[in-house]
């Protein structure tokens, strides 16, 4: 049975059936991964407190009809807001390690400007895609930059301000 071990950031946790959870991680070694936690929603589950979004953990997974969480140990709690965790999760591709972004987050020097640059979208070189004005925000769905007034028409939870 294949086993995976990595430091990881808990990005999101969703209910999956009655007792199971599906947890989305940004792992240091393997990039973004989703895995199942059996019975994680039981209050008695020993893993539940370690799998809160925003936690930096040591994670052990096995491959068994998809990825399953075997063990999780909280090391610390990061200062990213739920919205920032959501946007990071949306930006990262599945199973692609991103050491630069990992370092920014765990070192506490998290800036969207740097994150977007690492992913190949440099705000300094960008213009608003509607009016060619100064790029002040990045829309994660269209992956386009917008100026202040054009970005005000976009759904707020999908916009990164740079
Ligand atoms: Zn504009």
C-alpha cells in the first residue's frame, strides 16, 4: 500500500456522507491534495482538532480507494483568514508542489503579489483586461487582472487585491 508523509496546511474541510470528511491540503512535498477522513466529524475522533482549516500539520496518507488520512498532528496555527485559505486552494493546481508559495505561507511572509508572481501572473506587468487601466486586482475564475472600478463588478470572494 502506497503511503505519503508530508508537512501540510489544512485548506478546507467538507462533510462527506454522515460521518466522513473530505479535507483539502496544501502539502509541502506533493502540492494540493484532497483526502478522506473516516469519521472525522465524530466529536470523539482524535484527528478532528488537528484537521481544522488554517492548521499546519504533519500528515500521513495512504492510497486506498483514493487518499485516506491515517494520521495528522497539529504543529501550529497559521494567520491566514478563511477567505485567504479559500483563494490559495482555488489557485493551486492538484498534485503540483509549489515550494515558493509554501515558504511564503509558513514563514509568515505571505503576500498575494509574490504568490501570483510565482504562479506566473506578475501584477507589475499586467493591465486591466477591460479598460487597460492600472491592475489592482486578480479574478481567480477568469485569471485576468482588473482595475479598481472594473473589479467592482466581479464577485468579491473570487477577487485577490494586489
Ligand atoms: Zn478597468
